[in-house]
C-alpha cells in the first residue's frame, strides 16, 4: 500500500507529457502485454506515432486506451486531466470549479465539466463490500432554507443524506427522498449484512432493524445521551463517527463550494466518501481512479 503523499514536483516528474499519461492509462487498464481481444494471442502492445492508440505485435489490431472513458473525445490534454485528478485525490475538502479554472488554465465551463466527470469516476471507483460487524446509521439535512423556524427532520428545502458507517471500516452515503421506514429499509438491506449490530438515535424509522434481523441499540440525543454501554453485547452504542463525517462534509461544502444543489449532491458526497474510505492509500487513490475508467 502506497502511503506516502506525492508532491507536485514528483507528480510532474512522473507524468511530464501526454504520451507518458497515455502509457499509464494503457498499463493500468489493460497492461502493455495481455491477450489481444481480436487475435486471442498474448502479445505486447506498442504506441502508434501521433495517435492515442496501441498496436498488437501479433495481428496489428489497434487498441485505444481512452475509449469509453472521461478522456474520450476530449480536446483537453491528458496532462491537464491527470493534474486535475491529482488535485482531487490530494485535497482534503474538495476542489471547486473556480479553483480548477485557475490551476489548469482552462475556461470555467471546461473546469466545471471536468470536476463533475472526476466526481462520477470517484463514485464508480468506490466499490464498497457489504458491511458487517458494528454499524452506525444517521441522516443529515444539507442546504436549502428553513422557514418558520423548523429544524431537523422535516425541515423544508433540504437534501436528505443517509449515512451508514462500519466501525473501523468504510462509510456509504446515499441521497434519499425521505426518511420513511421503507426507504431506509431498502438502503440498509442493500449495504448491511443481517445480524450486524447497528447503533442509531431513537428515530422511529429505525424500528425496522429488529424486525429485519439486526441487533439494534440506540442513544437518546434528546436527553443529551451520546454514548451508551450495552453490557449484554459488550459494545458502546453511539453514532459519533457518522456525525463526525457530517461535520466535515458540511464544512467542505461551506468552505469550497458554498452551495451544492440537490441534483448534484450525490456526486459531491461520493467524492467525499471516496477520500474518506481510501485516505490511507494516498497515492494509490490515483491509480484506483485510473483503473475505474
């Protein structure tokens, strides 16, 4: 596991031009030596001059590493794309379209489109196995304007996020239309193994957990209870890890993007969960994204 952070100087030393970037895409996606899809023979592949393509040494078939990726048909140089990806995996709070515009020297329209494509790629690359063990669940309400002083669940104009965190493991977050029991059940059954221990607050929508075979424990925030020891399970019930994620995510939006619309919220939260789940990998996050192309 690569845990050292790549500096900007190291990045440009590793990827000095488009040909090197293309070779890296080829190597990560297919390998410079592999079974040719056309002739079926294990062969080496060599770069074609002045083209973003490689040729099979056995039959001459052409392979385009960028085909079907975010780089296909893009007139933006691969070095610019690679540096944009580098910015996304090394930042802590995200990268705004204006920051990409300044750093890459492209138009805002191009920078915004590149950012959205990279966020989609992060969501695609962050394949999380079914969670098990001790799980925390909580919801967050992002954006919009409250009216009439209404707060919390039911506040108008908010985008609802449902977070599931495996203690010592990954976090998954989905934008949901509401917090009704059937909505939470669909997400939970898809992401959490039965018989897992699940900690939540006392919201009634979580009553589904015991009925669906989960071991459910709660904390009562209305009584300022934020952690509760369960002697029977020898476990502590709390949702502190999910709530910590919400705090960081909200600060990221406020400091980097100011506002994120409900339409694009899932892409932004996918970006944040990707960095959270793979933060120990650092440089490996870069190749993980290239491999997800």
